[in-house]
C-alpha cells in the first residue's frame, strides 16, 4: 500500500525515475523489485501448497 499511486498514474508507479538522486533510487529499486517478483512469489506459494496439501488441490 505504500507504493500505491495516489493520483492514479500507474505508469509512474511501475517505472524508475531517471535521472534521480540516490535517495530516490533507494526508494524505487526495492519497490520495483517487489512488484516484479510478485508473480514468482505467487508461483512458489501455490506449488508449495500443492505439494503439502495435494488432497485439497485434487478436488
């Protein structure tokens, strides 16, 4: 929720600002890496759930 664009500009939320000071880059890089690694984290979550609870996924 901290990175959610308040003004509705989604493109600005998913881009890195160039040129930027080091403080801005320290804000952008972890925020963007978290957004782009979300599909990987969801795939790991679902596969872990499948391997640990196969009967619930078989139904």
